[in-house]
C-alpha cells in the first residue's frame, strides 16, 4: 500500500470509495459523498491534505482530507471525511491515512486538526476532547466526540469556537 497526494484522475475512485464506505440500508445516499464534492469546490480545499491509499495494483482503497477551518478566526484544519472501501477495511488503511494526514498538516505548519468522531478510535492518534483545549465545537451537543489534535504550531492562546469549511454548514 502507498499513501500519496490525490491527483485529478483519482477523483472518481475517491468518490466511489467514499460512497461505498458510508452507504448502508439506512443511508443509501451518504451525505459524505456530497460533502466531499462540495469541499473540492470550496476555497477551504487544501490539495496537500487530500491523500489516497493505493493498493499494489494501483486501486484507490481509501481517502482522507483536511480542509481549512478556523478557531475564533485563526487558521486550523478539520479532518473528514475519512473513507476506506469496505473490501479493504480492518487492514490498517484508515490508521495509515490518519497518521499521514497528521504528518502532512504538521509539515504545513498547521496548529491543530479538529474532527467529529469516536474518542475511542481517534484517541490513539492523540486526539482529545476539544474542550480540554478550550475549543468549542460547532454544535455543543457533540460533546467529547468533537476532538482536536494539537500540532507543533499550536499555542494555548488558540481557543474559542471552531468552524469547519463552509460546505459543512450545508449538510
């Protein structure tokens, strides 16, 4: 498996992987697919933080993206969606994608990565409840599921309300 930046020819495969990862009988048209398409057209899209996992045969098996967010107006990034095709799940691909995107965000000098997700899963990557860092979630009801991972550029002065890229407001 190889983790690399997404290239334009990957877009249809990434859309397919995202749809397959989030489709269920209760969710036949996953919002994550639409969100991803809208994020690509948004000024918050950061090409360096859109990564794919590629199998030895060259097939895209997973994808992760971080887009521009803010904490009280200061730059930060929001992670998601993270997608792994069901045929490739439980093989460490999601874990490898998260590690890679955190490293890429660190290399860009981003101060922190925020996300909405399972504390049990994301805690292994150093994510903690955002409120521990005095960062407020976009929705107070998210509680401990809204988490942040400070990076080297983070300082305790970075606090306040977090906002995702604009397409997140339309889902």
